[in-house]
C-alpha cells in the first residue's frame, strides 16, 4: 500500500514538473510491447517462462516475428498453390495431399521467427548425439548413459530469446526447453540457433520413432550423428538419408567417436561414409559446391566440436535455412507429382482428329445417305416431270401396286438402324476421347474421358432431334427454272404423237384422204422426241442434282458437327486447357533446372513430407 502511495506521489511530481515518466528501460519495453498489441499483433510467450516477442526488425534487418518468402521461392510457392487448387477435383493422391501439407507448413513457418534456425540432432542408439548436444551447450543438458534408449523426449536448447513460437510448433513443452551455459549472450556466433536433441530413430519404442519422423518434418536443418560401428546401417540410409538426398544443403553428417579410431582408420571410415552418401544421391558440400557437410569429431574429447560449432555459426547467421528447407520440400513434392502432371509427347486433339470425329458423327446421322437420297429424289423428280406420259403412267401404276401390298421399303424402318446409329455415336465419342487422352497422365486422361462421356450422354437423341428439325432434304426438292420448258416440250411431243395417230385413224376409216407419210413422220417425231427430251433433262439435271445432294449432306454434317463440338469437343478442350494451365504451374513450381537432379536423387520420400517406411527385410548394412 505504501509503495502504491509513493508511486502516485512520484507520478504527480513528474506531471507537475512536465517531465516524461517513460524514459526508463522498463517503461520503454512496456511501450514496445503495447505497440504491437494496439495493432492487433499476436504476442507469443517464450521458453515457457513468459518471454515475449515483439513485432519489428532486429539489428540485422530481419523481422523478429515472421517474414515473407521472396524471389524464386515465392513464385514457386504461388505456382504450387495454384496447382493444388486446380487439381483437387482431378487428382486424388497422397502426393497432392503432401504438396498441400508443404504449403501449410510454409505458411506456418512464415508466421514464426525468421531470426532463428531450428536444427535437430538425430542419430541411432548409442551414436553419442546427446553427448554432442551437451558439448555444444557447454553444460550437461541432455541425459547420457548406457541405458537404451536414453533420450525419451526431445529437448530444446535456445541461444537467444524469441523462439517460443517455433518450439510451440514443434510441440516441445516448457519443462524441456533449456539455455546454454553462457546464457545466450556469451556465444554470439550461435545467436539465433535452436538445437533439438531427438530420440533415437531406431529406438525400440514406437513412440520415439514417431516423434523423430514428425520433428524431422518441421525443423530447418538436421545433424545426423553416426558412429564407426553403425554409420552404414540400412535403417539410417534407406529410411532417412536416401529419401532426404534432396535436402543436402541443410544436412550435416558428423562421424562421432573418432577417438576410438586411429588417424588412418578414421580417414578410411570417413571416406567410406562419403561413398555411401554419394550412393544415396546426397550431394556433398566439397570444393565450394552446395551440399551436405561431413565432419569427424569426438563429443567425448571435444575434438572437431569447434569446427562443427563454427560451421553451425555460419549456417545460422546466413538466416537462409528455412527457405532452403522449404525449397527442398517443394522439390520433393513436385518430384512425387511428376507422374500426375508430366505427359508423354504432346497430348491434345489436332485438326485431323476433329475432322474424323465430325465424319463419324455425320456417318451416324446418315449425312451421306441423306445427300445421296436427295440427289436421287432430284433426278427422279426431273425424270417424272420431263418424262413421257406413258412412262409416268407406268411408274404411277407400280407405286400404287407397291403401296397396296405394303412392300414399299420406305414405309418401314428396321429397328436395328436406330441401335446402329447410337452405337456409331458412342464409338465416335470413345475414339475421340482416347485420342485426346493419349499421352496424358492417368488422372487427366480419366478426366478427359469422363468429360467426353458426360457430353455423349443424350447426344444420339440430340442428333435425332436436330435431324428432325432440319427436315428431310429429299421431301420437296426445288425445281429449276427450265423444268416448265421441258414439260412443255414433252407435251408438244405427246401432242404430235396423238395428232399423227388420229390422222392415221382418219385415213383408215376414210374420213381423211389417204396420205401415209406425213402422219407417220409426225407420230414418229413425237415418239422419238419424247424420250430425247427425257434423256436431255436427265443429263441436264445430273449436275444440279449432285450439288443439291452435296449441299444437303454438308448442312447435315455441319449441324451434327456443331452438336458434337458443343457436347463433346468443347468439354474435352476445357479439360485439356485446364491440364495445360496446371502443367505450366507445375513447371514453375518444380524449378526446371532442379527437376532432373531431384528426381534422380530419389526424392520419393520427404524431409518432413516423406513417410519414413520400414527398412528392407533382412537388411543390415549398406555395402
């Protein structure tokens, strides 16, 4: 109570004197904490002891909380995001789900501290990783001993404040968060380092192995600790190093316990370790090349530990480990998606395939048959109109007789014709769908075929309706302008025949004077002239009839082609366009210059995205 009174008196004096009260260190920190809170910025607790993170920038210009990915990585992430969004309804695979997980982890890591680098120390039982952890800390932090497994839960060691959000993401409780001996300020080279001691990756306890697999998917880098006895263990190489070959730039491999070997033996083991890493497809950072760092050391005697500390210091101060890790994750994710997005050849429909599809539809609706029928009807009409009356009378009699007996083939349509037309339409759709899907990856080929089949549903009925709407071109063909003249000529020829015949009859019955040749010549002229007129009309109508039939066929072909394009070809083209868009995003996300090397490196697993599976049955050592 007395302290409160004294504080109030002090505040009153300060106000009276016009002096600011917030000129002290504690007050300035309070103001700095209040500023982000006023802006709605989240404030995280640190190291399980109320440590707070403020928004802003540090001395090195990096944001204290979160950051943004820039350059090529930002472009690749955007492309991967578009790829996943465009493919969710087309591609159903664990690889696409893992790509989505990579995007989620990228967003989660971006919201956290960009000033810290999380490095995990992983190794097999008895490799000495906890001893190395303590050697880097400068104080016994992680328990060591002969009991196996010794490390039952991950332990975190932070060289600077502000890593609480990262450790919360890793799921490490406050009771397992430690600080090095110097308290963070004494070792400036490792400022920003967060070191995690993992359980044994080959532990007999399943929960320990699960923790290792989970945390390896979240850390920024990893130090693999091997010993002279188990450096070639198949469990290490087949489950981790080989699948993580694409993450070489954020990988350290240290050969521990070299104090147990002579100098020559240590060099031989180290060379053999490098050979195994090369066989795993992991690039080694030698001669200035980017890749994994391989170091010999002894955590027990301290030999080689300063070199590792120096390498870690340079690595941490570069502040690029999160982006390198994420770039490697994107490489691995796109490598697994290659089979879903990379086609063989140039898939799609060319003009030839489209024309063949239109031809098949035209054949299904009988466009050619309709054109030929229209041509025949035109020619038949010309012959009827311009033919002799006697021939027309005979043909009329044949039609009446056929109609009376019901034998006119035009009156009955066989039921199998409709079925055959439907089968032709379905066959045309299958062929064009297979042509469009040829060379496409499996999911996209299926999507193209499904789009074609959806369009084919109801296509035969639509074609029938279209044909009925257009009408039968052979029903009432138009007549050319010269048909009346031809009919008039045929009437004249008939009149001449009748006139000559009546003249002869008159002479026979004695009504007219006998004069044989004139009526005979007139009648013969009519008899010969009638067929000549009919033949001339048939010859003259041949060209127009062919053109009329071709025009009828063209109209029906165009109508069926338009219907087929709207129902089948356009949906197929839409799917192909979607695939091309996704493929462009895939090329951008994969990074053209890195794709081949990552695929050859066996990126089928994931550093974080990889499901670490069991080792090969009976495998012991990789040789």
